[in-house]
C-alpha cells in the first residue's frame, strides 16, 4: 500500500520533462497550493500498489525547496503541489476508505503506522511565530504526534523575538517534546528513504487544514465520511485553486466557515459549563435555551456550507450575490445620450443610423451622440435613459457589463451580425441591477467563464431577439428580479440554460432553449420567507438538453409534507394560474379546476404529435401547485405554533400567476419535467 501511495504521487519526474526548480518559499513559507502538471506517470497499476513488501526504495522523485530567511535551514520536501487525483486516491484508497466520521482518527493512525518512519529523520517545526530544526526520535501514532528533540546545530528563525536554545528547550519541555505531525516539514533526503514519510505527513496536514471540521466527529455515523464530506470539500478546494468558483462565493463560504467555527466554539463552552454544573437553577435553564439556539444556528450554517461544497447545488442555493454597482441616475443637465459603438464609421452606415435610429420622426427632442470603439466603454458612460446602439461587428471584451441604470442596449442588424464575445475569466458577463433594462438584437458569446452569461439581481430586464452562447449557466433571475425574454435563442450552458430563483418573476415567450445541461431550473424555497416565483411560459421550444427540459429543485422537507398536503383542500387555493384572458385575477379556484382549466387551454395548441409537449406543460403546473400548497401549510403550522389560530387569507396565500401554454419539449435526455430533492 505504501509503495502505491508514493509512486502514484511521485513518478512524475520519470515520465515527464523535468520541471524548473520551484521558487523559494516566502518568509511565512506556508507553501501555496498549486495544481501540478499531470501526466500518465501519475497513475500506477493496482497490482503494483497492492503489496508494499515488493517495493524497493529508489532515489527520490520528490522536489525540494529552500526556506527563505537568514537562517540556513536544510532543504525541505516539496509536497504541497499534489494534484486533485493524487489526494483523492490517497484518502479514498489508503487513509480513510469507508470509515465513519468517528473513526477518522483511528484510520489515520493505522495508515501512519504502515508508512511513517518511527525515528531517524529530521524536520522543521513550523509555527506562526518561528521555525526550528528538530530530530524525530519516536512517533505516537494514536495521538498523531512525534516525539522530538532539538537538532544539532541549533537552527531557529523567529518573527517575533529571539528564541534562545534555553527558551526552546523550556517550550519543548512544556509540550513533553511531543509535536503535532502536521506542524512538521520533513527535511529533504535524495535517497528516497523518507519519501513515504514526507507524503504521509503532507496528507495528514492537508486533511486537518482543509478538509476536517471540528464538528465532523458529531456527524451521524451511518454515512460514509469520505463520500459525504471529504470528496466535496476536496473538489471545492481545487475548484477554487483553478478559478472555477466566483470570488463572491469564495468570500461567502469562508465567512460562513468562520461563523460556524465561532458558534461551535461557544456551543462547546456552554455544553461544558452545563455538564460541570449540578444545580437546577434558573440560570442553567437559560443556558440550556441558549444552547438550543446555538445548536440550531450551527445546523443552519452547516447546511449552507454543504450547499456550497456540493458542486451540483453550489449555484442553486449557495450563492446570493449582491451587486454593489450604484446607479448614476439622470444627468444633471437632463440630457439623454445615444452611444454608438463601431470600430469604424462609414458614411453609408452613419446615414442609415440617422435615418433608422437617431432622427426618427417620433423623436423630437435633441439627442447628443457619442461614439465608442467597444461596447464596454459605452455602457460605462451611460446614465439613466441613455441608449447604446452597437453596429455590426465582432467585439471582444474582457470586463463585466455592469448595468445599474435603466438603459437600452440594442444591436443594429441581425444578432449574428452583432457579436459581443467575452474572454478571460471573470465572475459575470452581463450584470443587471437597473429598474428597466432593455437588451435586443445582440449575440453574446461566453468563454472561460465562472458564472452565467446574464445575471439579473433586481429590477426588470427585457431580452428580445438575442442569441446567447453560454459557457457555464445561462440567464440567472435572482430573488425580486424580473425577466421578460422573447424571441431569443439560448444554448451551450454546462449548467441550466435559465435559473429562476424564489421570489422572482419570469416571462418566457417564443424562445429556444437547447443543448444545455438542463433547460430551465426553478429553485424552490431554501428559507420559508421566500415567495414562490411567478412564471409565464408560452410557445417556447425546449429541446436537446442533457437532463430535463424543466427541473424543480426543492428541499426534501416539502416532499415529506406531500401526504398531508393531499388531505387538506384549503391549501389548494393558494395558487392561481392564468391560462387565458378569461380567468378573473381575483377569482380563486381549487386544485382540480386549475389543472382542468390549464389542460383545456393547452389542448387548443395541441396536435396529435404534440402529446408529450402538452403532458410536460401539465406536469409543470401540477408540481408548482403542489409546491405552493406545501409552502402555505408550513406557514400555517408556524403561525399555529406561535398561538395564531386565525390568519388573513391574503397574507397566507403564496399566489403564482403562471401561464404554461403551448411549449414544446423535444428530445430532452431525461424527459420534459423532473424534481430534484436536496
């Protein structure tokens, strides 16, 4: 086993061109994680990994680095630049296997006993205050600690004050000469004798720095710890390193992690004080209530962390980005400006613009015209009420379109003739926060992206006659935002073509959404205070998507309430669906009437070969009705627990005015509609 671990991580130099010597580490010298270059030599046949006894140690294949500073420390094994696969395989196959959370320490100790040299090697003891050279005389595997003594000659680098030999001996005496293995960096040896030791300590160090959480040991033991915690956290770590996670989401995750650690520390202190108290005083009762609140808070924080760690749910509920771009408002002069974007202006093009866009008979006010070479500079120059006209051409941009004012962005020509392509990694392509934004006749092309092609945070955005060639997700409609999308074509998203958040409003008419991971993703409620989204879908063609045409993502708790929802008829009046102009907006109908009305209306559009499409429309309506009903029941239950037995029906209802009519669902990998529970 040990040989497989080493060779899987170290054969790089035998199979690849030699890498340049790594740069010396900075003074703080916590080696920065970098994905190393990979190759076939990083893998090894299972047969060669299964038997450690046949392993013959050869010269080392690991690199080394030199500590920066005034003290001449010996070279250190460079083990921090391992690939995702190397760490994944080590934890899955050699260290943790199928252990439970409570068995992690035991499995780690067993692994170290097999691969770690018990003595005879030197290491640098690294802390935030100093580094000092030590020699290992023994290893306490169960405690994950090494027994050490100061090496000769005495080498120490301190960033606070000078540590004399006597001071360091006193410190080691206080620690009984036992140091955590993850604080030791093995001194380089080119014989290969200590490769296993260096790699084993690296895996332990990385695990406790990046994977393990203090509360993990209290997780339920019926779950496989590697599958539940290690793999998603490891993937997130490398996704962050490789710029596949938005910067805002990284900040959110780290803040949540800090909050959870602080809350858990307070919870442990409170639990300890209660266990040491034998009295039944009022103060103790108050402490118990506080402990329950802390426990609930920790569980909520843990749930949010898991959502971000899960690569599938990361962009579903984990990220509530808030754009900080401030609207400029109307110019002081009150003047509106038409911004014309073109690499070159010819007289014929200018005459056409004046005739078609700038000097129309309906427009009597005097408009200032500004010319720009690229769309980004034009948008950055806009104030409230301005218009940006993009002439035919292929424009390459490297920044984000942050639109905070109500403006119109339109292409002069067909979408395929007016192409805006974004290159370079960035969080967003088009970021909309204005009250009323209109975008038309443009083709957006996205490359090397982290987030979706268009993100609507608030206000209303209208997309008309546009083509969206996506990279990650497509259009995202955040809570309280509104999207009107018509006569547009969206394709190529590795996630969902359209993501609809709770509390948003979305109207889709005569669009094509195709060749995406999922067509449309409707996100149900993470928190109870979110309203259900209001959705209108008319005459859209959703086809050739890898998964479902439309997916509803919702918490498992709503599924658990389904049986109760079927027994109560009052909750069925929560949702109103408008499927034609004949339906009164103030009239409430029951569940059966809603479905029948919607079905009758859709039959007007249906043909004999459209039976699957009609079924898809009905299925979406059915599921949204049920979801809204359950939401209403949860709110009623909450009010009942608070002692409120009567509630205003207008406040209780979560009404979704939707029209799901005439949509065609063709050749989607998993069908027209599906539900994903998390």
